[in-house]
C-alpha cells in the first residue's frame, strides 16, 4: 500500500516545520490533512495565569482532554493510512493508542530531543510516555536517532532539517556589508553577541532583545527593532555579508545542527556557525560555510569575511547554494526521503 492520505498533527504557525512538509507532500500528489493541536491549547493557556500554573503543576486539564478527544474523532472519520505527529507535547499516550486503530502507520518527528529536555518548552511527560507507542521515529540528528534505536529499541531514521526551495531571494544593495543575527532572545546569545557591537553585527528578532537588554547597551544598539519572517528573512539572509547562527546547548552537546544550518546557504547566504561534526559533514569549512568554537574565533571569521572582495563573497555564496542543491538539502527532498521510508512499512 502506498500513501494516499496523510494526517499531520502539530503546529502550523509562520515558519513551522509542519508547513514545509505539508506543502512538499502536496507536491508529491499526496492528500494532506492538518490538525493544529498546539494553537488552541496555547490560546487557552494565555487566557489566564491560573491555567498556566495548573498545567505546569500537572493538574488534569479538561480543555486538553477535549482536544485529544476531538483529535481521535477527527482521525476516526478521516482514516488516513499514515499519521505524522510533530513533537506531541499536547497528545496523551492513550490518544496515540486510539489513533493507531484508525491508521496503518503512525510516526513521530521531534525537532528537539525526544527524551532529554533542555528547556521547559522542549518536552514533557506526554512526549516521554508516548515514545514507545509510535511505530517509527524520525529525528533531525543522527546521534539522537542512534539513541532512540539503542535505548528504546525502536525503528528510527534521520531526516535533517532543510530549506524551502520554492522561495527565491530578491536583491537589496543596502545589506551587502552587514553581518547579521536573526533569532529569538536568550541570555547566552545576548552575552555572545555583545562582543561584536564595534564590528557592526546587526540583530533581528523579537522585542525581548530590547526589553531585556536595559543593562546591556551594546546589545540594544545592535538590535534593529524588528523580527524577520518570510520573504524579508530570505532577502536579508541572501543580501547580507554573513549570517551568524548560534546553536543552542542541546545542538552543541549532540554535535548536530538546527534549521538555520540549511536555510542560510539554501537562500544564498554565508553561514557562520558553531563547528560541529554534522556541520562539517554538510558544508565544507572555509569554502561553503565558516565555523567557530569561541568568541575570539567568531570575531576572527567576521573580520576575515569583511575584508573579502565582492567577487570572493559571491563565490562562497554560490558554492554553498550549489552544495545545497546538489546534496538534496531542500524540504522537498527531505519529504521524498521520509515518504520512501514510510512506503517500506506500508508495502
């Protein structure tokens, strides 16, 4: 049996991984049905501080109970032959059992670590207790995939992150000499980036870069007072001199990568990021991407790139983009890889 109907369960906000796979599956002429389980629950939590406190303390939650019941009913009517759950913090283990009665195969793709949680939003007991319930698992990281296989004795496959090959950048001369950072605020990132005010690094992200940098005037100066999404994100990535990508703790410990790893080269930019085993495997150092292991090395890399001629910069960008295309790093290619694995289970 080949896949003809997929149910994707997750979150479908701007830039969500679920969207990239949904659109890619459609291009493969597969019927795609989406169930947004995260947005209504987040909206519910946001209506009252008491809702948040009760949820974090582990009290039973009637609203979440109803969401799970509605999901089961939705799947029972749809009867997809494949269900793909992204992360699954809101899904009860019993719900996974119920979903299995209405599909041939159910898989989980976790864009974080599935059983080692490094922050409050990276996982919970639902994820832990549901791990053995899925038929198969997908992870972005080879190291995590290996741990799933050995520690859970389950079928697991590595599907790295990618980039949206359907999007093309537009040229904008005003960013040509900019070294940029695009991303959410956290203390460790702010501490690192505060070292680069004098050499002109620009920060794009949420307003926390302003509100939480009252005692850090260097970072406030660097902040450009806006986030970048969609086409603006792609255009600035492409036109800037280089994009700094700061991996979070879990990515460094697992020697892996993040979504930005492929987006920057895939959209025609120069990637400047932490040196990890996976990064070195994906892009050749000092030809297709630039790596660092310390603030001092990052500073040296920025100074080096700023001294390059326009033609040298354009060649690096072209080499990185060529590697992205030739190595099948797009989400369309990732989706094809995932489907080929799933087909083996359904045939």
